[in-house]
């Protein structure tokens, strides 16, 4: 077991974490970023990225995260491949334990643990993630212009995804395992008014259909198998893409009971700030953003968290109070 003290400890390695590392390193705060189990976050399962500023041509999600990692290291951030197992915010400096046995203390914490899309969990899902199966219409809908897509779900997320896709895709089929949506009525009315949207009630997706990968060509979805939840009858439906919209789950397990959370579980931050309810602890990216959930907004929040951390460590009044 070893012990180390740092000024700034960043937990999480998506766009928010890497951006926070870049900015705090340039501020000479010598940050350490603990990458976690899934280094790079959700972009590691994203293929073509076209909506991140600065790239004239589409780039691969994993490549973009590799570049962020290298940039953070280039400006002086230390990246540690380890997993945080416990965080104690009742003491100063803060104490963080990791799976390797290292005990860290830090004067400030930036939490950028992100969120994960909820998936259906069917056998063929992992094979087609990023190759016809997506959990973000805003990210990937552009690639399905004038094509036929399916949206799975029945809450606000599913209806909003379907509305967005209806302006791009040729047809949108919403598959829901119940006979009614849970989404807000106003959203349902807008969806029902769309001429290119069809609803399939009482059905669930039980299998993705498509070609197996044949190097250099990846796997690709060309259909789904639907099952009627009442009769058990199944049928195959040809489709160009599937959007799973059954919600997201923020990675907040380490912080439950320690930091204030929003009613939906995301970490609370002060208005126009990344400050949590514990002075010296900041949250950025999808772990707190339950509205936009985009790489560019996560990166922006990482910048905010770094600047606020710098001010906090310089002895300014707590940002949470200043923001009120």
C-alpha cells in the first residue's frame, strides 16, 4: 500500500475528465486523473463522430479520446490506470482509495465519472454497438438520413429521440413493450402528429439481425426480431438502424449519501457552476448533465470545473456560495 498527496484529483476519463486535466495542468496544479475501468467513456463505443468542433471530416470516437489523453499528458497531467473504490469527503484533504491499494489525498476533487446508456442486454447487442445500434440520436442520427430506423422505449427519452429522428429518417418505428407511453402528453401529441412515425405497441426487440464482421468490413445491422409480449409471437423486421432509448444511469455509486443528488440521481451542482454541495468538490460532464449529454458540453463543463478548482485553491470564496 502506498500513499500520495496531490492538489487536484480527477476521477473519470471522458471528455470532461480529460478537459479538466488539460486546464488544471496548464494552471500548474499538477493534476492526477484516475481513469477507471472504461477509459475514454461512451465515445469508446462510438464510431464516426461528426458533431465535435474542430474536425472537418468524421473521426472515430476511440481515436478522439486517445488524442485527448495524449493532449492531457503533453501539458503535464498524470494519468493513472486504476479504479476508485472509496471517497471520503468528510476530511481535509479528501481521501480516495483505489483498487491497487494506493491511498490518495487531494486538496480538490473533480468528479467526471459520466453516465451509461441503459441497454436491452440481448445477446447480439454488443456486436452491433456503433454499427447500427446506438443510444444517442443527436450523436448518430445524421447517418440515417432518408433511412428506416427503430426507436426502443416509451418514456420521454424515447419520444424525444423519435421526434428528432423524424426530421432526418425516412421512417421511424417506435417499439414499446406496453400499450401506452410514459412520456409527457405534449411530447406524445407531437409524435403522433408525425406522418413518418409508426408505433408498435406490446412488442420488444429480442434480437439484432445483420451481417457478421468480415475484415476489413465491420458488423452491420439490417433488421431486428420483434416479440409480442402478450402472445409470444415473433417476426423479423428489416431496418437500417436501432436507437435504444430506455434511459441513462449516472455513475454515482461512489458518492451516494456523500454528495447532494438531483431527484433523478444525477449529481447536483450550483446554478451556472460545477460546484457540488461540498466545497472543493466539483462535478462535470454526464455525471451531472441530465439534459444535453454531449461530448462537447461535457468538455465545456470540464473546463468550467478546472477554472473553478483553480479559484478555489487560490483561496477565493467557495464557488457554490458565489454562484447563488
